[in-house]
């Protein structure tokens, strides 16, 4: 069973005619976008998408989902993946380096649904290093501050691209591994107060529902 696909297709059932959708990024959201595209083709529902990355923009175009922007519309429903989800609905996101636009879109939506397979559901977040998007010129001093806060840091490197990953916004990503995240809510705020940090991948607010694809079927939190 493809658990990511199960979760993505389940989330598409929550889409209603006329919705403005926030389109998350990643291999799970890929299936949500596909399922919405099929509902447009099969049922003729009338929706528009606001992509969180070039990846989701291209997928929306592939599936004939009209795109718009936050300049034009508010979002009714955002659907997005995650790298970790805990029982308090705290998330770590940014494995695809798209967390800055994802947070803008997901936090502004009237409803925010997270879709994951069961491997992402954890007791408490923090095993997955926290992605921190930084202005490139600030990366050395931001790393110093993160290390002072107890994190082990790496600038994320490209694959099939020499040098650092460059985000859709032209920045670097530092992956910061904390031994333990005592308070996700405070860490989310504290990381964003470091000069040079654009956004971090801890999401502690706004999640309305988590759809988990498990080997025993869909579970919803
Ligand atoms: O935050 C993200 C991208 O920045 C993704 O939503 C997250 O990495 C999960 O991806 P996938 O569904 O491929 O496991």
C-alpha cells in the first residue's frame, strides 16, 4: 500500500467547490495535487491553488489546477506534508527546503490539514534536524548562535548541484539538530528572532487535522 498516496487522496475529499487551496510541497502533497486535479477533470469542481514552491506550481500546472496568489485571494484550505508530527500536532517541516512559503500559506489558511505516512508520527519532534532558512551572508553568525543554543549545524548541500542548496527564495538552509526540543513553541519563536534567519521549520500553530496513512488504514488526529 502506498501510504503517502492514501493520505493525499483522503485530504482531497475535504476540498469543496469554490475553494482556494494552499498547495504544500513534497512527495505526499504530490498525491493531494494529483487527486485534486482528478476531481477537477472528473467532477468539474472549480478550485484554485496557491503553490508553496516551484515544485507545487509545476504540479498544479500539470494537473490543470488554476493558480493564484495571496495578493489575490485568502486560502480556504491548505494541505501540506511534514517531516515529523507529534501528538500535540507540532511539526517539523522543510525537508524540501520550502518551509518559508509553506508557513506563510499554511498559517494564513482558514483550515490547515497535514498529510503524512505513519513513519512521520513521533512521540515528540526533534529527531529530524530543524531546517532554518538564512540569508547567505548571515550563515556563519547564525550557525554560531545556533551552536550556542546547543544545536549541531550543517549547511544543507545540493545533490547534483555543487555547493549549498539554494531555496526558492535565494537563501541557504542550515539543518540544526538539537539534543532535545523542550518547548517547540518557544524554539519556533526564538529561532526567528536571530538576525539573518528568514524562517524555521517548526510549526506549532494552526494545524486543524492530521491525516496519517497507516498499514491499517487512514487515521485522523
Ligand atoms: O516540508 C516539506 C518541504 O519543505 C515537506 O512537506 C516535507 O519535507 C515532507 O515531504 P514528503 O511528503 O516528501 O515526505
